[in-house]
């Protein structure tokens, strides 16, 4: 069948209308299928193997008590945390790359991850961390009290605040009569460097046990994630992801440049701040949930863009594949390697070759 | 006599970047249904004016009125249904198809839940057909030639369906044939669709041919404003461009035709003899040079022979040959 405009078959239901993109739908559906499969495997495999049938049984309330405990209290929340965090990172990366029109832009680059890491580390190293006992190494004074308060609230909250704070600093420094993307990226790199420096300093001054704990957190780990981690991340995503998808409607116009987009009726500065904020909060929430899991936000949107042959990273598809990469990474980290590694190391190993490939293309003068 | 209607007007407009004021106190009425070309030397504020009219650059003082309403107080999406703008040398992301790019012209008519209505589809199909790009609809923009690409952008502006269209140097980076092609398209937009067009142009002769009104600017102010016959005069070219020129009648269009007189031709009449001599050597069988000859006869004239040994012993001519070769190489690289 031919359409009035080749390559843009319409789908229209009542007042709703859009373009049917078969490739996008197929790739996304495939990603969801793989995600369900890998999530099920991640729940079934481990020191105690549980068959897929028993996993399903446990999920609906069957199976024996041990299986139900392992599935419902240990592996399901861990898998869900990985899934949600990966989805958030995938979408956050797709948004930042589309907004900055820069394939190397990711929340890692914009300071969020660094800020979250430094703040979380401050709590772990100086406040006693997840145990919740506010040791208060700084002792007395206003800052000591602040750290103590943060320690009480926990590492995730500190990471969230640190990430948002770093994002605010990046935005504040980069905004000057409009948000120029080059400046945003440069300031982001700078702020990230400061955060990394603080992190290193904290690792040096921290007690050796806490430093070890902090190092695990800093590579991004899904170890010991329970429902208390799933619920807040899920709630945040329930708001942020639909908001991102709705607002992303303007990205098509923005991809044509600021002036063209303005001419098409997009308030470019306000738009970039709004959507950028959604992406940064998504990234901060993800980092709060599982620590800074590297490369997901950077690599996944680029892979998805090539898979669906789009001109800009697809948001929803990136979320699905971000979740897929993270859950797969966790599965490999838990089962395939001799020692259980944090998931962030696995995603980094999977993602680094791709980053090098991208950099190589860029150095050869190919415009990305 | 009734005033001709002008939906887009600038009143005492002041525009600038940072601390620099580029335009101060400019008044301009863009008459409905006309094609206006803004001309002037580099840095005179042509593009700044266009950006101001298009609300891409906010007014420092004064204002731009669209349908009697201050454009900065108009919802920008509503403005985008009336006023379209094509920036200079717009860039599409790699991998974007022609149909998708043209469809983005529909953005002001869409919402998140309505991204491809029947109206959208019809407008885009028409715009593609009208610019002759329907055949290329599924190709990606980066595989097109510069001239085709500009057609696609104009197609996008057409799909936007605005009565007023502002074009910032729509012919930049195009060879002469494609410049004429794009301007023919603009002319048809005006004639067949009744669109009001304001465009910044560098080529004075093309501006005179395709615009009913020329606005000549220098140092951020309008120096002359009127039909090409009145604006393009030798004295104005001296005032606006610091250019000595003769203006004759264009043998094809009957519009003014500017013949620039460079320093070379002012200082030394002997050059003429050289040029005429070279003209008789034009039947050069060397196919490599055919393109250069057509693109720039002046350059070829100064290069009467490829063999450097046979170059004119006159040192002045020899230097010019070297210059022409350098130019030739430079243009090849481009």
C-alpha cells in the first residue's frame, strides 16, 4: 500500500494520530521480549537454581517457602532495581544526547553521576554509611551535623541530593542568556572533574573498611537491593518517564537547530531546561538506586538509534535496552564470573569497546 | 491613496548581541504579497534584522508587530503558523529522511497526541510534490546535493503553511545554477501561493531579478528602499558597498545589472588589451579547464595558457597567472 507521504504510514485513532514506524516497534518489542527473558533468568539462576516454572509459581504465590523467599525477597527486587535503574539511565542518556545534539553527552558527562558519587561517598566514608550510625568523623560544627543528618537519611538520598546539586551547578554555570550546548558539556566535564577529585580525597581519608564499601558503591552495584530500593525508584520513574515522553515531542524540531526550532514555535531555552531537568533527575534517581552504573546512558541510546535507523536516539527504546543491558550485566556479574562483581564493571566492559569505536569515528573526521 | 497592508512591521527596532548594538531605530513594513530582498555588505545587520523580524533575536527596544500585535507577546506557536523562517545554512541530523524533515514543518500544528493528522499528511505531500522532491521522500537528507537539500528546506517551510516566509541567504553555498533554481522556487511561492517573502541575498543581480523591492542596509540602518531600478544605482553601490560599478540593463530580465569595477580595471586600462587577447585563446581543448571557464571567465582569461614556460615575459602578467592558478586550486578544494 502506498501512502500520501512515502515512508510515513499514519495510525489514527480518534483524536490521536502518529506515524507507524515498523522498525521502531519491532526493535522495541524485541527488546521487551529479551528483557522479560533475561529478568526471568536473573531470578532463576544463582547459587540456588530455580526453574522458570517455579519462578512463575513463586511470583503468583506458589512454590515452597524457600523459593518464595529467594524469588520475592532477594532476586525479584534486585532484578527490578536493575531494570528500573537501567531504564532511567537509557532514557536520560537518550534525552541528553538529543538535547545537546552530541552523541558523547550523557548524564555522566554532565556532572550528575560525579556529584551523586561524591555525596554518597561523603555519607559512607564520613557518616558510617548504610549502617545508619552517624559516626560524624568531622565532629561538631555545622558541617558535621549536616553529614550526620544525611547519614541518617541514607546513602541513596545523599546521592540524589548530590546529583541534583551538581546538575544545578552545571546548569547555573552554563546558562547565560540561553543554554549553549557546547558550554553545557564543557561545564559538565569541569564539574564532574571536581566531583571526582572530592571522591578521591574522601577515599583517601576514609577508614579502610568504609573505603572498600564505598568503592563497591562507586562502581555501581545491585548487591543487596530490596523492595526499599525498588519502591522509591519506581515512583520517581512513574512520574518522570511519561513526562519525558510527552515533552520529547519537541525533540524532532530541536534536532534541526535552535533557530529552526524557534521558527517552528519551540521555546528553545525553556524547552531545553525542562527536558534537561527531567533527564538529570532520572539519572540522579538511578544513581541513588544503584550507584553510578557506567556507560548505560552513553552507549545504549547510540546503539538504539542505529538499530531503529533514526536520526536521533529513541527515548522509549533506549529505556528498554538500558534495562536490558543492566539486567544482563547483573546476570553476568552474579553467575558467569568467578567472583561476584558489581554490575557497573560489567556494563563498562560491555560498553567501552563501543565508546572507543565512537571516538575513533569522531577522530577520523566523520561527523556523528 | 490607501496604505498597502503590512502584517509584519518593525518599529524603532534596536537589535544586538551582548554589549554590541547592531541595529538601532529601524523601521520597516513588509508589504503583504511582495518579495523583498535585503542587501548590504557583510556585517551590515541584514541577518540580524531578519532574526529580529523572526523573533529569533529579542528586540532591545522598539518592537516587531505581527498583525498589529507585538511579536514577543504572541504565543510563539501561533506565530509559527503565520511566519516561517529558514536560517542560513540549516543542518539536519544524519539519517533523517526527506519526508521526516519536511514533516517537521508541521510542528506548530501538532501536539503530542496529534503528530500526523490528515491535514499534516496532505500538507507534506503537497509540499513535496510542489518542490519536486516526492521521488526523494524516503532518501536521507545527507545523501542529497546542496541544491536538493535547499529544496527540501523550502519544502519544509511550505509544509508549515505560513503566509510570511523569511529566508536568510537561501542561496549560500550553492552554485549559480542551483541559486537560480532556488530563487525560481521562491518566485513561484510568491506568484502561485501568494506568499510574502523577505530574504537576505548577497548576489545583487539575482536580488534585482527576483525581488520587487530591495532594502539596502549599511551599518545597521536602511540606506535605500524601493524597486530595484531605483535602489541599484552606481552612487548607491558606492555609498553602501564602497564599490565602483556600472549599472546596465539586464539583457534577459530588464532589471538592473551590476558590473563591478575592481581596482585592476580602474587603475590600468592596459589590462583590457590582455583580456581581449586572452579571449581569442578561449577555445582551449583542455577539458580540465572547461568548468573553470564557465564558472569564472575572468579567472580563465588571466590564464591564457597552461604551459608556464610560455607565460608572458611581462612580470605583471606572470604574477596574475600564478594568482589565477592559486584561485583555481582553492576552488577545486572547495
